[in-house]
C-alpha cells in the first residue's frame, strides 16, 4: 500500500482569505474524489466553515479547547470552526496590552 504525505502552506501564497479558501477547497475536493485521506490545518475561516457546513459523516473537525475564562487547555475538541484564532492572549503577553504603534 502506497502511503504519502503532502503539506500545503496556503498562507505563503499571499492570497486573501476568500481566494485562499477557494484554492484550498478545489485542491481538497480533487484529493477526496481520488480517495485520499486528508488531515488539514487552516486559519482560513471561510474554508473551514464551508467545509463544516457540507461535511460528510467521515469528516472530523477539531479546534483548540478554551475554558470560559479564555485560558488554554492545550487539548483538541470536536466542534464547529470558530472565527477567532485565540492569539489575543499571546499578543497581550508579548506586547503588554499595547494595541497600536
């Protein structure tokens, strides 16, 4: 049995979210049509949410778990994609709450 891995970095293509989502969706659809099993990590909310809306039973969506107070658990949970990347706490830790230069 042939096994292979393929890594994409859509972020480096310098595309807007909508363009990157469309490109990634086309690539993913072609791979799925050819029976390829895919593990895909993305910050493209449009892509993640549209795939979630049309997801097959065999599709699993994971996201970073956050507690009600916003603290990190460093666990993955199943669920609908979220608009936030949860980076605000890191921003405040690094820049001390400064929002503009």
